[in-house]
C-alpha cells in the first residue's frame, strides 16, 4: 500500500495567513450540521477530515515536512476551531496530527516523504496506538504488542483494545516489544489493511462514538523495515512526547470555548438567575486565555527535553483537562433543563469533557507522573 502513496511537501502547508479561517469555515458549514448525527449515531466524519487535510490542518506543526517549518501552536488552534463544534472530530484531528508528528520526527526520510506527506494532506488517515505503551512506560500496564525479528522487518502480534481514527486504508502508529530483547521497544507505522490484522468494533462509548475507534488484533503481522519509525525508541521518544501531550490541548480549548458560548447564550434569557452561579463565562474566558498563552509558550520548544520543561508540559495538560470538565459542568448549570434533554448541547459537551480527563495521559496518570518526578 505504501507504494501507492506519493508525497508533495509543497502542497501541505497552509498557503496564506487566512488558513485558520478556512478551518473555521469547514467547521461551520460542513461539520456543524452533522454534529448530532456524529454524537447519536456514531457517524465518522471522513469527508470533513479530508477537507481539513486539504486546508492544511494536519501540516502546520511539522518542522521537517512543512516548507515554512513547524508551528505546533497553529495545529492546536486548528483543533480548537473544530472542537468548538464537536470534540469527537477534534479528537480525530489529534489522532491524525499525532500520526503526522511521529512520522515527521522520525529519521526515516523515505517514510516522511511518502506516508508522512500523505497524512499531512489528509490523503491518508490514521491514528495512534500509544495509549498502552504510554501506560507501560510509567508502570501502569504491560505492553500488549510483541515483535519477532525476521528477514526485512518484524512479525508483530497482540491486541490493542481501543485505537481511533481508523478504517480501511488507514494507518496507525504502534509500539511493540522485541521478543528477543525484553524492554527494547520498537515503533512503526502499520497499515490497517495488513495481512493478519483485524479491526473489531468495541464497546459503545458515552461520547466520541464518531471517532472510528476499534480494537486491533494482530497475528504475525509483517512490519517491514521501511515502516519503522524508531528501533529502538530510546532517543526517539523524548522527541515526540511533548508534542503528543500538547496537541491534546487543542480539543479541550475548543470545547471550553463552546461552553463559554453556551453560557452566554443562556444568559440572554436566564441571566437574572444565572448570575448567582459561582462560575461565570467571563471568568472562564480569562482562565482560558491564560491557559492558551501557557500552552503556546511550551509549544514553541517541543523538542526541549529538560525535566523542568517536561513537568511544565504535564502540569499544563492536567490543568487544561480539569478546566474542560469545569467549563462543561458550568455550562450544564447555566443551561438548566434545556441542556438536560437528549438533544441538548450542554449535556453532550459535559459527556465530551470527561473524555478529555480520561484520554491518555489521563488525569490520574498525570497526577501519578507528576508525583513521581523529582523536584
């Protein structure tokens, strides 16, 4: 499948200063009308994802592939613009952006120029299977994928319970342990159409059912050397980890902005009573602006590896997740009964907000990591 993908680095970067407006237009005109179907029916917005790729939403943060160099904050802003409407779609954007990030940070130049360029344009879609490895590396789980060295690559087997933004013709990034060398981990981009790989529908979720999430079963899947991102991952992982975490804030920022809008809309008719609630939209907006400024400062140096920087990244991610839940809770109270019906936007935003708090690294993992870091 990789042989059919061609890359064109000159075509993937936002061409003009109004590129974010193009993202917003896609959100308002193509995504907003289908948000209820995404939430209620689990519709995967593939056409929207392709359009976002064409508009440059998955390319702005790539320092090697984008002609003008990477801008992580730009990718975060693009996800926020879509997250104002739908967290499920913003999450799919994070999956796509993370896959593009992994490939661009790899030393595998041919993969960057082929699959990397296609992912950045939205011509190839995919996700990230790093939830289990992230937990493994911090003593929460054991690794689920194992690879056996063979001529020309690895044979990989195992089960990943939930990987998102997947489907026929898609790709995912996975980490597996070398069966012959325990604790040696290898990372690769793997086609969903690989022989021996099966996608299975998992459980229904409280929200985010439109994220094309599947359980992956791999049985002796051949992963050629051409698809390897790092072997081993020791020096590679510190290069990708800050981007992995910081990119997640975009979906949360969009959700918070959407909740602020809901509160202000409710205030038109309910302001006389909503003013007694402890959390008000103006104060939440001020806190949001402060969080965005902090994240954008951190996003300016994503390859910094010092412990103080990594602690600041984790702290920011923790606070952004908590702020998302608080904003959605406040929006629910401001909207009252009109937000409590099955078609109410406020109850959907509250359900979505809890996903930000449990997405790896979840609130509890972040607190564990921070508690165990030296001061």
